[in-house]
C-alpha cells in the first residue's frame, strides 16, 4: 500500500489480478483517486492458462493464446 502514497495515481488505470486480496488492492487504488479493475482469472486466460472449469490443471495451457 505504501508505494501508492509515493506516486500520483489520480485518474490512473490499474488492472488487478491478486485473488482474494484483489478487492483490497482495488479499494486502496480507488481511495487514492485511481481507477482499478479486478480482472482476476482473465489474466490467466490472456496468458493461455486453463485455471477454471473441468479442463483446469496447474500447468495446462491453451494451444491458441493471444
């Protein structure tokens, strides 16, 4: 949290993917004037990782990644 106090983040966009604590990070960023979006497992999908559903596996990746 302290790094946010050292920067002017008013109006800045922050994409958050931090699991359970992601909501806390979003609140900290918002409280300082920034705009935070919790994209969660979307980061995994963008990277090609399968982390949801019956096909999920720790090291499983989609063949067609962005």
